[in-house]
C-alpha cells in the first residue's frame, strides 16, 4: 500500500509499507484499544482476543480460545445471561446485532458494568464468516447515571422536556425505617410526604393541582384504597422502586390509565421522600384492548371466536367440579339465505342470531362463533337446566323478525347438547355435541338433540 506524506501542501516523501508492516499496525491497534474485543467463529467459539479482553479475564490459568463465548468466566454468575448469549446466535444469523449489559468482577473483585455488542462479519458472497464481540466498560457511566437520578437539581433539568410527569415528594423530617414499625413509617409517609417539585405534565395527566399535595391526597384522585397504597409503598421500600397502574374517570368522561414509577430516597436507613414518574398510558391500554378484541373476538358478530372459546373452556375445566354442558348450534338453511338474498343479508342474520343467543345464555355460560353459521356454547348447568335454556333459545330465534329490504325474514336454528364428563378432553365432547347437532338437523331442524 502506498502512502504520501504532505507538508504545507507539498509531497515530502512516498513511503511503501509492506503487508507485514500493515498487519503489525492493525495488531497493535487491536491490542491498544480499551474495548474488550474477541473474534468468534460462526458457532460463537473464541478464535482471537485482544489484550483488553485477556486482561479482563485476569486468570492466566483460563484458556479462552475455542471456548464458547457464553462460557467465559465473566458470565458464570448468571445462567440467564449465558443462555441469552447462547441463543443470540439465532438473531445474528437473521442479520441482527445483539446487545446486552452485564456485570463482572475485576481483578480486585470490584463489580464492574459492561455493555457488549456482537455483530456478524460477512464475506463478499454475503455469508457470515465470523462474529465480532465488542465490550465497553460502562461502570463510570452507570455511576454517573445513578448520581444524576438522586438529586433534585439534576432532575429539574429535564422536568419540562417530555410529556411524562415528574414529581418529587419530601418529608420535612426523615424517618428511620430500620427502627420504626413499618406500618408507622407508612402512616407518616402517607400523611406527611408532600409534593415539593413537579412538572406541568403531572397536572395535565392527573387532572389536578399537585402543589403541596400529600401522598395520600395524590392517590385519592384515582380512588385507590388505603391498603393498596400501603402495599405499593412497602414494595418500593423493599425493592428500591415500584411500578403500578392507576385508572380513573377523566374530565372527558372516559377511563384514563396512568402508570406510576416510584423510587424511594433512603440514606443510612433514613427515608426522606420519593421520586415519581407519571405516564399517561391510556392510548397504550386502548390499543392493547383493541388488539385483544381483534385476536379473541369475531369481527362480524362481536362474540368470542373459536380460539378464545377453546382456551377459556379448557381453563374452566381445570378446576371445575360442577355440572357443565356443551352445545353446538347451526343456523338452518343458511346457505339459501346467502344464495337468495346475498351475503350482506347473511351477515345481518348471523349478527341477529348470535346476539340473541348470547343475550340468553351470557349469564349462564360462554358463547362463541366457531366459523360460518356454526356456533358453540358451554353452559354451567346440569342437563335439565341446559335443556330449558336451549328450548328458550330455539323459541326466541323462531320469533325473530329480521327486516331485509322492507320484508321480514324468518329463521331457525338446530342444536346438539352433551354433558361434559370429568377429565374429558375438548375434542371428545366437541365431537359428541357436533354429532348431536347433525342428528337434530337430520330429524328435521329447528330442534335439539342430546348425546
């Protein structure tokens, strides 16, 4: 490789470095860096390591070469971390880089923090030929971060920068949580810990004025009972933080969801207050509920779908000792409805019939659309009571007057009933109820059959 050294815009000398010299430069650079670097093969076994990596092991008796990266002594304190590293190879082969944080003991057994990134190295053909694991000592950064979050002055610098609420509660006189009765400590905090600093987002999210509010008054907004607040406070003291969700009725008359994260301020067992972040998660909850409905409920009829029904029935049967029956339903001559009136009319019939059945049995069981014009229910009653319910269902379906283009459409359903036996699998009693259903259809429809 040819290098031209330039001084004051003039070429001074041309120097030619041979390949061996270049390798030495790269090797020196590799070993001079403070990063912990290891080159791994495609099975994550260590092939090359730089000086910083070898110094990190600080045990000359340990030969790390050809050792899987997850088996390094650095990670031996955490099986969870070892497993995470081991299984990360799947992500890497999907073209992703893997990052993780961990702790390790240095040569003096001081606990240090490290952040590691594992990246794939590709050949010209696009194949992964090696992996590079690069580690950074983040101990100083972690300590700085910890200090940053323990002072009010530093917190104030970003109080107004985000949409989340930030709040600091303070006790005028700290309490010794190691000598005082825990209940008594909580009572003092509940009644005397006062909001001394907060950002405007707190008022916007909680829809109140947080100034000089005590801890107890703050949670009364969400109508949280005393014992629940106490449980959260004890958890915060024990674990160093607590995260929980509150919900309340907003001024716009919709349910609002708020996530609290609270961190105690404790020095030498003296509790002097807490830091809190307050996040409006209403949209997250609404999206979560929307996804739940999409995954578990039929979009056309609004009743639960086959998957949710099967999972729910199996959960019910795990600890059930009471009589319970399975019923299969089918709308009679439904194909002719679609053929003669169109699928839009068919959808109206499906919605009307399913809503009618669901209303009649919702207090006594669970109803679902299994597919097409077929429905199912479990009813938490014995056979005699179940028959009475099904007779009412069939009767009410007969009475339906479904308005279609200013004309009245009548319909009926058939049903198959079976009693669920203790320990019986879902497939067994489903098959039996299905068989009873087809027996009812063979016998003329608009009736039920029992098996």
